[in-house]
């Protein structure tokens, strides 16, 4: 038996098992994939008890940063962002860390014809915000604004983190959000519904909103942005593309069956828009 799993806390209702199982079915792989509740304090012990039946893991919050020092080897992307969402376990038991969130985010944006961005505003200051900043840099942005509900907790984005990503970062308080929604690209890296309170702050204009939340969809924040003239990119395409990249890394099969994964995700999340 070959096993894979999603690790995090909480993982109830996570869509990753649906996406990976759809991929394994399309690839005719008799593998299993489950969601495993794993708070940060349990992660070191869990990883130390793995046997040869395991092939890899997906990681969700709050483990993406916690896992990095526990891995045997990490990619350049993990080093740059400071977070890993993927583990590939080798036959010898080595744990290799990768970040496919960046690939998923940039791929979803490019599918929506977002290929450049001079100005970027990121809502949130966690691991996904780091990915959003890296995505902004890949689209050509050199200076970005981070809107944080707690500016003190966002301070880790300054200094070495900003240098690794290669972008100049300005941290602003939640009350300043309305002044920065006119950016070429706004990325909400917040949990579901967390950005909805900012919806009344949208003004008429162009640009793009990417809301990484995918359920419920559309969020109020995304709906009002679209009504105000913004192109809106939801979180489901990002989730599917990052999972597809995980499938390639963990199974060795390329390309991943993205179409089947997207259909399964849409059905499960009732994502019809």
C-alpha cells in the first residue's frame, strides 16, 4: 500500500483529498490519500515514525513554516519563501520539501491573463502572504504593500524575508486597506470571509483581485470587487494547480490530470462560477 496525506490543523472539510484521489484514479494508481489532524507540536514525532509505505504529504496551516527545519532537503523556492507545502519521501526515507503554492498561484493568474503587475497589495501576513509576495515579484513587481490585521506579527516579512523574495515591502494597518485596493493586483491571503469586511472599500477601477479562499465562492469581497470592475481570480484554480504539481513530484507522472482534478474540486466545493 502506498500512502499520502494532508497534514494540518484543522483539516476538516479540506479539498486536497478529493483532488489527489481524482488524480490517482485518472492515473490508475491504487494509492490512498487522507487528511490527518496534526498540530505543530505533534509534527516532529509524526515525521519520525514514518515507514516505507509513505510517499509524501501536503501541508496546510499552521505547518508550512514549522516543517522547514524538520526536512532533510528543501528547494530554492522553499528557502526563498520560508515555507513548504509539500513533502516528497524518497525510498531511503529522506524528506524533501517543496513549495507548490507559488506555482499554483502564478499558474492561476496567468490562466486569467494576469502576466504583469507593477503594484501589488497583499492582505494578510502569514505563509500564504509570503507566497503572494513571491508571485508578485515573478510578475514584475518590485514594491508591495502588505495589509496586516496585526502589524507586529507581520514584521517578520521585513529584512531577510523581503531580501530572499527580492521585493521591497511596506506594512500597513488594517485601517489603511482602502487606500491600497487600487493596485494592479490585490491578493487576499486571508481565511474564508476574513476579507469581507473590506468589501465596502472597493472603488470603481481596473486591476485584478485574487482571493485564495475557495469556499464559499464567490466571497462577498470578491463579488463586490467584480461589481467594481475588477477581474477576479478565485482560490480553486490555485489549489488545483498546486495539487497537480504535488502529484507530479510525488508520483513521477507528468503531466498531472488537471482537468479531472478541477472537475472533482468544482463538484465538491459547489464551485460553479
